[in-house]
């Protein structure tokens, strides 16, 4: 905790890397005497540097996209909601959506082809061609899955 307080006015623009414990994803962790268990150190730094979040469910988001490397630079941190946090992940290429998801059977190329085939084939025919369910094709066509892919 003292290390964070000592670096709360850090003037550098490069990432300030946490020199202590990290979780399995690389995020800096800290024990806080007033809070049970451990917490993410960048969240504590965001509290110290920017005050408590307006909504307790807000995230301490990294403009540098290096939270997973242990960055706690207060200049890189801001409060944002889950949507903003997820959009940061997408922009940084750290999201597991689309073909990066472990359960995905389709690639981005497949989805583009499915959308083209929908003009001439039934959803059943497309589903059989790609070995997925008709509901998967339906969700793609509605934009409820793969909606971000143009």
C-alpha cells in the first residue's frame, strides 16, 4: 500500500510496473488492511489518484492496455463501466470474441461467407454446410452474434 501512495503522483508517461505480487493473468495484486482478501492494485491506485468510482461496479481501466503486464501508472488509469472496459480489450486485441473464443467453430471468413450465402440458401442448408446449428446461423443473421464483424 505504501508503494502505491509513494507513486500516486508519478510523473512519467511510461507504464509504471508493479514490482510485487500478480495474479495468474499478470494483474498486480495487493492486500488492503480494510478490505478482505486481495484486490487489483491498479484499482487501488485509481482510488488513490482519482477518488472512489461513482459506481462501485466501475472498473479501473488502462489507457495503455497494459494492466495485464502490471501497469499501475495513475496517468494511465480511469474509471469506466464494463462496456468501456470490454471495448478497451477489443481495441487492444485482448478480447476472446469471434474465432479467438475456445468454443468457436467458425472463423471470420466463414461468417462473411454465411452472410453472402443467406441470399441464396436456406438457414438449414447453410448450417449443414458449416456444421453448426440453424440457431447459430439465425443469430449471425440477426447480428446477435458476430455483430461486430462487418
